[in-house]
């Protein structure tokens, strides 16, 4: 796994143009930032690729940068396009299918554990 594009200990700028090259097949991810409680990742999918239903303990924001996808949340499909933002609460079952070549910006935010929480 490659290092994150942005450092987590100082201000920095990164071009999201790294996401414009199409993926021949499969799914490619690039960590943009990995910090305590926060992770930003670019995902590029070839058309037709899918991620099966799964959950995340984090609150998730998904922005379509290019292409279109069918994003199912709790079994309900949503067609999302460039410029649209989807919010997923923690533990929401979700799946994604790339309708076309697709680039997603995924931001995961996990609150710090509370003292005494199990």
C-alpha cells in the first residue's frame, strides 16, 4: 500500500487530477490523508466493477468526482453523479456498482472513543 498523498502533520495541497486516468479493469484506491479519526481516499472503478454490501464503523461521505454509480444503502439503490454528495451514518449497509468508469472521493470520520465506552 502506498503512503497517503497528504501529510497529516502540516497544511498541504494535492491535485485530484491523479484520479482522471481510467482504470482498465478492477478497482484502484489512493489514500489522500490518513489521520486519527479521519481518512480520505480516492477510488477509481472500471465500468461494471462492484463492491459487495459491507458496513463501516465510521461516518462516511461519498462524492462522485467522475462517472456514475449505483450506490445501494440498506438495499435501496441511488444513482449518483458528479457533484453529488452522499452521507452514510456509521454501520449503514452499503454497496456500489460503477455504471461507467468512476472516481469517488470517500471521507471516513470516526469520533474518538469516549472514556468508559464499551
